[in-house]
């Protein structure tokens, strides 16, 4: 059938067959080449983490994809269509109050305020919060301090090791900011912002990163603030209760209770890899 075969003869049938065969082969090669070029372009454009995050977000159950305005009671049952990136959401822009917009867009609008105690945990209201349990505090020099919130700290407890990004590393919102290891469990914590790491501090259970903007300033509209904090933390406690369902230590998280400092140690029967994956949105 092919020209290199012994006894090959050109006929109308062989011409048609070879034409179809090489057309299919060319189409497959073109598809593979296009996919390779797209992958290279996505890597160069830092889109890999964005693609991974969208895949992880789509795999979350519906109750974990609730819009921030559903958590506060403004839009009952609404799921977020934007992967928690409110910066591109017309609905959020329409519903956000002038006070929230000022707090999330303007560093001078941030003022030192007392901490709010929620279920025995401290949530300073001069910070902005990411759905993956990190916080952001704007500094007067135009940088941001990034840390982990009180519930996240209690979920992680004592870490055996933390892999910090190096100075100069570029962070992408919803991409990894650091990886923590505790025993056999590895937890990938998500970055709350786009930026470049200019410093890091780690001492015991406390860790902080200093981040500068990549281009111009920071857009922080996707982060939670002010009156959104308390209902969001209550929602996270409910998610944690579901993730720990069946564990003997669950009463420590009952309504009105206070989560212990090291939840993992208090819940030895839980699948901690799965629990952290749920709570830190690491699919």
C-alpha cells in the first residue's frame, strides 16, 4: 500500500489512501505543535498556577465555592463564578460599599484598629483576608506584609519544615506562597496577592513575608475586610466541622466553643491531609 513496499503500484485508490493518511498525520502533528506552543506561552506568561488554581477551584464542592456576598447574606446561595477573584466581578463591584472599596484600594485608608475576637481567635480588622487563610497588611512604604490567619495557624500547629519563597520570587494570587510539612502531610498555602518577595521572617509558629507590587500598585479587591470577616470565619468553622466529621475531638469546635491551638494534635483520628486540602483550598 505504501511506496516503499515491494510490488507497490500507483493507482487511484492508493493516491486517495495516501492523501487521507498524510492529511491525518499532518493534522495530528499540527495539533501537538499548537499544544506545545500554547504550553510554552502559558509558562512564559506565568499562567500555569492560574490554570492549576482554576482546576482546583472547579473541583471544590458547591458549599466551598460560595460567593463572599452569599456568606454575608447579601446573595443567598450564590456560587462564585470567578475563582474567588473579585477583581473581575461586576457583581462585587456593584455591591461593594464605598467604605470597603476605600479600605481595599487605598493604603492611607487603613488605620490601626483593635483585634476582633471570633470563636476565641484574633482577627485584626486592619488586615485583609484571603479565602485560603492568609492575611495582608499594607505598609506605608508601598509593600505588603503577608501572614497566616489565626485559624490557619491552629490548623497547621507545629510545622516540621516550611519552604519559603526566595527573595525576588514572584507570587501569583492563588498560586503557592509556601509549602509546609508536618509528619507525612504537606500543605500548600496560597498566595493572597500578586507581587515580588523582598523579605521573609520565620520564628516558631509565626511567619511573615514582605511583598512589593509587580507593576504600579496592588489590587486587593478580592480580599475580605471589615464586616465580612466574622461571617466568613463562622463559615470556615462550619467547613472545618464537616471536614472533621466523625472525629472524636469534634466537640472542641462546637458552636460557642474555641478551637484549640493545635487542632491536628487534638484530632489524631482525622485524615489531616484531606482536612488541610479542604481548608487551604489545595485541591
